[in-house]
């Protein structure tokens, strides 16, 4: 009976949080295009709103928008922006000894301020297990992905002998595309010298991410990193090791599930993609996004919060800030730069 009451209490508590979230959204509206002192640019991505300040700094606001198959889904996910921003900030600080990163300050739960870099137009995708896009490629009979040859005899979710890097282009619009190391260098997207640095940073970051995940009973399966430059210095950008950029499996029972050929239990955004696929949506022309019910929205939100608590190892503390308070916190932080 105690377990039942605990479950009911947890559900009621989460429902109250959701109501607070919608109360904030209704009263303050969606985050508008804000204006900041010294602002020199603005860009709205699929998930983030990015403000350029004095051509030197970026204010990055993580919204509650959610995207899949390069399509923004029609309804926001409560607390998603806060989860992504706070995991990313925690991970950037936990890996700052490996390479420089862009982060300077986190003035609000869903806001980060950092250095403006010239980004490399690729994403460094690194994979420790054969899953997702790599598995779909492998299962189709192909053994080469982004110029990397994958070994024979693997099953879905098996470990690669060593992690592999499978880069993709960073598209301004539309779908990112697979690309090989040799093509990246040949096209002048990244120099051979810079590639060596990106490759080294990527593998070190992934190793650190796996160490952190292992302490929490998780397996960091695959992830992506983005980098940029200021002068000759390469910086790690954006978010790292979040559910939007990474895939995690639960370590407990992993080997047993592999032996039985069962689906792995995971924490990532992949369950949203799987739900869309099951409902005949993959972002293709003529397809419609299936209805996102209140129950499904709450489920997604709870999964994001669960990942935060698993990865960080601390209880999630939701904050509901209005637009004006968020703006004032950002301005106060900018004044200190």
C-alpha cells in the first residue's frame, strides 16, 4: 500500500508541476524575440533561440520545443528546455579539462551565455554501439558508414570493438547528411590539422561521457559534438550528453537482453522517434504528425526529467520563470561580461 500511495503522490506532484508550467506559458506567452543591449544578431533553430551580443557572445535559450526527423513537433514539452540546458552546462563543466568550451554563465534554468565561435559545418557523431542509423545501415547489408568499415557478425546494439566517428554535415535547412573524414578534408570543410584535434577531442569526450554514465548505471551509446574556432583555438560548442544529442542504455541487464535478442531499455529521445515511426511519420513529404495527447506530452516530459536525474544523480528542481524575469537575468549577466 505504501508503494501505491508513493506512486499516486508522485503523479499528483508531477501534475501540479505541469499545471504550473502551463500557467506560466499562458500568462507570459511563448518566448518572443527579445532585445538585449549590444545585440547584433538573432537566430531561431529547431529547439534554441540564439542571440548574438557585440559579435563576441551568444545568449542561447533552450525552448521546450521538440523536433524529430528535422521537423518541429506541434506541442512543447514541459521543462524540456531546462533539462537540456542544465545537463549540457553540467557536462561542459565536467569535461572542461579535456578541451576549451564556449560556456561562460547560466543565468536562468534554460539559458546559457558563452563565447561566439566560427562553427565547423559538421557534427562529430561518435558511436560505441551498433544502433540507430548505424544499425539501419548495417541491417540493409552495407558495411561502410561515413568511410568507416563496420565489422561482420554484429547484432543490433552490440559494442563496436572501438568507438567509431561517423560525421554528418551541419545543414542550414533540411536533413544533415553523412560524410567521410576524407571528403571533409578534400572539400576544405575542415583542415587535416584541425581534423586531428577534433578527432582527439571527440574520442576523449566520449570516453569521459561513458565514465560518467557508468557511475549512474547507464551506457552512453552514441552522441554528437559540435566545435568552432576563435582564432587558432578550437572550442566545444552547444550541448553535450543530453537526451537530444545522445542515446543511453541502462547497464543493468544489458548483456542478458543482448543474449536474448530483446530490445534494450534506454533513456533518450529515440522513444519519441519510435512512436512517430509506429504512427507512420518520418518527416517525409505528405506525412502528418500524429496527435500528441496530453498524456503523451506528460510522458515525454517525465522521461526527460528521469534522464536528468539519472545522468546528473540529483533531483530535478523545476523552475517556472516568466519572460520578463528571464530577460532581466540575462541582462544582469551580460553586464558582468
